[in-house]
């Protein structure tokens, strides 16, 4: 089944073409340069850039995949969660294409897409042997979710963000440290040269025996520390920035690991699956690798860096599984607050 998928949920315009779950093209046009000077994503700028880019990105994907639009059998698009006016652009384009070529449409949850990045197959046939039930940790710039996946499309939510999402906390702390936007990866890089034992921050919700995630307290603690250290016009040294980054990252990741470990103690699962932009974080991967070894379950994460970040291939792969179940949607609207497993 030839699938063309579009994702315009935030600040990347992406179009992918897959044959079933095999990625033939995954084109991403980043808007980072446009939003950088504002220190974060400006919705109206994102919308305009999506509108300007979408047709040329579709053409690029078609050229790369060597599959003409007339051979696409299913069109897919991200319905939510994301920025309302940005989502709109992709949805309008997918509806237009489905209408012109008289083909069905699949509406995909962006976070489900991040999960399905794990089910993508490369052209060379590389894929992950995922079995159910699986414990799924989704960590992005807007969301944190811990789920049990019982089968394709069947989720049970264990926990979610109570305030800031993990990636959002990385970005906000990076900003406090003057590391720029988007800051998560830059902070992780700075942390490599830091001593994570210098500053001791409490692990969020350590005493709360559930699966929810909270980062606002940790973020506020870093803010107080930075304020203290920069009082009387003192500037942070590179070493200060590295040490604060490392100390923050250690606790931020530890919070996730505590939640996953608790779930592994309670639920019998065959593996742990990671998805979302923060899945690129090496400390998170390393700690999850060790934890899953301890509990003798397999650990999966999207092996290609491009599949960790926002991209349309993950939407196409999720759409393939939905199309096989006949889950088509002709009439749907953007859903900026769309949840998964609720
Ligand atoms: O999934 P994603 O590309 O977009 C959303 O759906 O939000 O995730 C982006 C988030 C950003 O907050 C970014 O700072 C974070 O992922 N991120 C990282 C790393 N690379 C990206 N956070 C921690 N460590 C990283 N290496
Ligand atoms: Zn995302």
C-alpha cells in the first residue's frame, strides 16, 4: 500500500511516502532558523512557513520515492496534538489530495506517530521485532506519556505530564542557561562536560506512587540557582553551565526511569518502547538499556535520528496499521489537544 503522509504539527513541514511500513521518502523542512530569534515557536510564522513549503516538500518526497501522486493509495495526516493553525495547513492539503485522487484519508495522532516510528522498516529491510504487551514511554516537546500497548491501536494510559513536558523542561532550562533554541540537544551536549553531582535537586514526585510526570518544580529550582549564581552581575562560566546542565539532566532522566521501573514491577510486558524527540537523549537510552536488562525485557527506540524527531514517515507507518483496520476518516477537524490512550 503506497501511503503519503503529512505532518505540520509544530515547526517542521514534513512529507513522507511509504510502501506499507517501508520508508521510501521522509522529507523534513525545519523552521528553526525562522523561530530562533524569538526563542521559541511563533504559531503564525509556523503556519505561513508550512503554507509556503508544503507543495515543494510534497514534490521532493514524490521525486525521492519515485512514486507519483497518482499511485498513492492512502493519504494520511496528523490531526493533533499540536499547534492548531499549523495542523490546519497539513489537514487542508491532505484533504485536497485525497479529493483530487479520490483516495481514502487516515487521521493520525502525532504521539501515536512517535510510537510507530519504532515500527518503521528501512529500504534494506531492517526492522525491530516488537511484541505485545509493551510499555511505551513517549517524550516530546509538548507531551510525556507512559502507556501499556496491548496490541496495534490499543493503549492504556498509566501516566502523563502534570505540567511541563520533558522536552519542554529541557528547552526552558536551556534557555535559562543561554543555550538558545531548540535547547534540549544543546543542553545534553553541555552536560557531557559537566559534573552531575555538583547540584543536588530532588527527584520530582519521588514519594507519589503513580506514573505521572512533573517538571515545573525542577525547572523552578534551576531558575533559583541561576538567579543566585548570576546575582550582582556575575556571569555563568561554561563550567557552571555544564554542571547545571548535567545536574538537571541526571534528575530529569531519573524521574522517567523511576516511573518506568515502577511500571515494570507492576505490569508484565515483553518490552519497553521509547518515542518522541527526547528519545535522542543518550543518557535516557543508556539508563533504559540498563533498566530493561535488569528486568529482562527488550528495549526499542527509533534507530534513525530522523525518526526520533518530528517527521511524516512515523505518521505514514501509523496510518498503514490504521488503514489495515479500516480506520479511515473523511470528515475530521484539527484536534490540538488530542490525547492517546485516554
Ligand atoms: O518530538 P519532537 O521532535 O517534537 C514534539 O513533538 O514536541 O520533540 C522535540 C523535543 C524538544 O523539546 C527538544 O528539546 C527535545 O525534543 N530534544 C531533546 C534532545 N533532542 C531533542 N531533549 C533532550 N535531549 C536531547 N538529546
Ligand atoms: Zn513530535
